[in-house]
C-alpha cells in the first residue's frame, strides 16, 4: 500500500527550479544590456519591455511591421554539440530579415526559451547569442521568457522562438507593386544552411550516411558539426543601407521553401524572375547533402537556400551602386537574374536556368 508523503508537494518536486531560473536571469543581464537602443525604457525584470514610441514622431505615417519565427530542428545540433551561444543569432536572423523585406527597420525583439530543465549557464548562453544577433541587426532585446517544462521535454531538450517589431514609412514600403520589367535580381551569399531544411539535412547525414558531428570533412575545412552550427547571416543593416544609397524595389528572404518559392512571394501578377544558376557556386555543404542522400536538385532547391540568403530587386541603373554598397559592407553579392514579362506559357513565377558554376 502506498503511503502519502509526510510533506506536501512542491514546485521543485514537480521538476521546476525557480532558483535556477533566477540564476539564469542574473547571468543573462550583461548580454541583454548590450543589445539595446536609446528608445528602450527600463531594464530586465519587468513584466513587459518598454520602448519609447515618441521616436516614431519623425515619420509622416509610420507603419509597424511584426514577425515571429523559431530556429527549427537546428536546435538539435546545438544540443548534441553542447554549444548554445550561436543558436540565438539564427533566431534573430529569421525574424529581423523577414521584417526588413518590406523595408522596415527592426526596432526590438522578445524571445521565448522553452527547456526541459533550467541550466542557468545554458540559458544564459542562448540569450547571449540572441543579444549578439540583435546587436548585429541594430535592434534591441527588450524582454523574453524562459519556461521550464518537465515531463514534456527531456532535461537536455530545448526550443527557442522570438518575435520582432519594426517600422517603415508608409510611402516607402517595398514589395510587388514597385517591381518593373527589366529590374535586376541581386543575390546575397548565405553563410551556409542558415536555419532551414535541417530535418532533411539531419535525415541525410545522420540517418542515411551515418556521419558523426565530429567528423572532419575536407570539403568543408572543418568538422560537420561546426559547419551545421554556422550562424545565419543577418542582412537587415545591409538591406537598410541599400535603401539609403540607391533605389530598391523589393527584397526576398530566402528561407524555408528555397529561392524560387520565396522570390515568387514578392513578384506581381504578370511578371516573373529568371534566375541563372551559373552566376554562383553553392557552398560544399549543399553538394554533400545532395550526394549523401541522393537528393534530386529540385528537392534541394525547394528545401535549402543553395548559397543565397537574401535577394534584392533593383532597377537596372541601380545595380552598380547596390553591388558597391554591399561589397563595402563585406557582403558577397552578384547579379543573378532579371525581371521579365510573364506569358501564358510560363508555368512558374520564378524560372531557374543553367547549371551552377564549378
């Protein structure tokens, strides 16, 4: 016969460690403080982050833009490698570069970290990466939440998500209505896989090929794990610089769904983009995934970014200034295609032609 406990149940006995959560907050404070802007009011610890909206008074008609996203199954790579201070940059990149597509300047972000068990140093490392990402994006980290879910997640399991807010002048919103025939499509190089397609990548490299994360891969010049954890490139400040130096009609953030599907989202009816694969060579990781899993090119292209993380659609006479601006900022970029009229025979809004350069 089971006897009742002499003492009542506690939150700690249920698996939630409040003291560990408090310790995590103390450890992350220094990083959050670095990811700030003059408009941020107050500090870490309140129930809500405060941002001084009077800063928007300089806009004639400010439109607020919002976006939310996560990192997906790339968190499994971080967990298996025990490296937690880069995954936050992936989170920021996924959010702020969606904001900048419409021309919005990212203002602030909040994060949500869900764990099976709070390890203060681990949570602080994740927040460190988020704060560093916000700094790279020029936005503030105004708050967040760490939730401990014992029984639902294993002790080492975690997930991250975030939401961001930006602002753009109403008459400067970028998108399909600005695009014209003859516009050039500029591609900006990715830093690797970024944070999309990891379910396919993990299935191919781990389940089918049986590779280990510490495997040295000559084609990559480092271990497989180091390659898979390469942080997402954050383009927001680069894109905003483009809008200041030359005319830009649209941006497209190349994430889940690949280049063609994401570029199609910003194209107007009646126009299409023709993108020439021969203008760039995808990084070695893309070829390795294709070969190790016998993945057909179409499947790769609709899942992975294939070496392009962001695209800009600009007038033909803006190309030189755009490429110079990006080069000055250390962004590898090139003209990858053009906008043409779409005829009845064009099945897709985006056509990929040619073969990648060797």
